[in-house]
C-alpha cells in the first residue's frame, strides 16, 4: 500500500468506496491486499502468533522487524507457561523495537481452541508455528477468516493434511491472501544464485542429486509422564517424538534439503509437476532407542526417482558422535554444484564453469518475512503454500518408504486416506499412538507397517 493513500485527505473517501465494492463482491476479507488498509483502519499490519515455541519466537521477532507499521497484538499456545516464556523471549529479541508488542491480558489465549481465538481477535496476519500436525487445521481456519499467513515447514504430517493445505491454498489465492512458508533457502542469496546458474546450464544436465541432514539430534523430551496430567499433554509437551505431531525428523527437518533437490529439478508447484514419482529406502532406531523417544526413527536413507529417471539420494540421521553434514549436491554432465555453508562445503560450482559465492548475505529467516510483508503492503500475489505442501509430501513419501520397507509411488501417497491425527482434540482425548504397560510405543516395522 502506498502511504500516500493512508495519509492523504482522500483516505476516508477511498475507504468508503473500497468497502462498498468489496461488500458487493462478498470479498471484504481481501480488502487489505488491494488497499493497504488493515484491521486497525490504517497501514498497521496486526499480527497474531499461534504457537509460542522456539520457531514461533523467532518468526514473531522477524515479522516485527519488517519495514512499515506492524504490531503483535495476540498470542496463543496450548500451554500458558510456553506462552509466557515465548512472549518474554520475543520482547528480548526485539530490544528497542519491543514497543511493537501490544498484547493485553485478554489477547493471550491458551488451549486447543486458542488458534481460533487469535484468528478472531482482529488480526491481519497469523504466524502458524505450532507442532506441524496442526498446520492444515490452522491454515484452513485462517484463510477461511480472510487472514494472511506465515506458516512454518512442514505444513502437514500426513496425506489428508497435504490435500487440505492444497485445497486451502486455492482459496487463499481466490481471496488475494498472501501465504509464506518457512523454507528459507528460497530467500537465501547464495542458494538463489547457484540454483539459477544450474538452471541455466552451468553443470549441464543433472545426472544425480545428493542431499543430507546428518546431525546429533534435537532436544530431549522436556517432561516425564509423571509431570503431565494426561497422555495427550505428555505427547504435546514432547511433540518431536510423535508422528501425528512431528512427522519424524525426515519430515520436520530434512524437508529443507529435499526441497532444494526439487528446486534444482525445476519442480513446478503451481502445476504440481516435476516432483519425484517414487521413493524407496531404509531406516530405523539404532541409537535413540529409549522409550522416552516415542516412536520416530533416528536414521533414514531414501532413494527418490524423478520422471526422467534422475535419482536423488537422501540421508538424515540423529546420532551424537557421528560426522555432521547438512548440504545438497547436484552432479551434471559438465560439473558439480555444492550447497552448504559449513565445513568444506560452500556454495561452489566445479567443472567447466567454475564459480564460488563469496559475498555476504542477509539472514534468510528475516528476508522471507521482509518479502512476505512487502507483498502484503503492495498487493502483489504471493503464495508459497503449494511448494510447502509438495516439499512436505516429498519428505512424507520418504518416511513411508523407510517405515514400510516398500517402494512408494507419489500418487499413492498423495491420495492416501491414512490419517495420523486424533479423532478429537482435548486433554483427556487419546492420541493415535498409545504406550503399553511399560510406557513403550509401537515402532514402525519395515515389511509389516502399513503407510498408504
């Protein structure tokens, strides 16, 4: 939106005329995209945070660090202690910009329905950073209410969730709502430049891809069962270790590298084409075997096949004491492209067209918010939901392959009706996976586990 409109003497007439047109068309929810006038009646973008954990705190601080008037006016989390901790950390992160937080006590919402309360609180944009299993539900509710969205990856944990996100993305476009997804490599300068060079023939035709997220793992379970009032609370507190909430680390974390592989292969998110046609692989629990680690694997190795026969070889591992690697590599007929800022990997093309990225670049976590908010203010169409959905599905078919021990076809995975979600959401409700009398969960068994 041009500030001239917001501040001019004709602003009142502009608002009146715009509202009349929007009301007659039944699209009041899209007014902000075309006029730059938001819920507050001026050019202030009012933000609501849904999910006050680590990534939510970072995303909120980045949203509040964008150009223009922006305020954080509502916050939600399943747990009050996490909400309070999150709000305190966001305030610290912002420093002198902490005056951009304007949250009264009655704008703090807790529980399973807290997301809807934030959506209904008069915000323009919602940040969705709860555990990924809730993403399709929250995304649908936000778009139905006419809100712009930033949502973290992954955007679902199962196939029905993927389809819901794709259906909701269509509605978001119809309403002219901007949607950003936290696959920040698409906003990271060395990735953007090097992928562009690959697409323009720097390494010739791609023969094979290799992608990795091998590390020591993430946080240990935060609460014991004795510290929680129910099995639902226990799993929610320790969400990373349960598939309905997390999707396993191949989905929650390795999605970044798989997404780069698809990007290199020129996958078309708008048309849903160019993604792997199948996947096969192996995985298991070799190191992280204690029952406190729920039901997920600690390693996955997957071979993806694209329609032209190109293979993408994928590894992700959570094992302390083993060499780490977070990188992507494309092998072509004229050379190799390597991506990865740590260790011996940089942003390098080797072969007939040698190249290396050596400039400084801006924090891509910030840039993705800068780009989203700029699009909202200018009214520029902006949709990363489809790519987020297909990148997530790429990771999900990898999990399906390692859990089942079978080759999984893309179409079978996309159309699967196998849901991981609970029948209802309440503290006394039963999660999909329940422990036995010893507190142990059923672990996927290759050759036996059904995944589609």
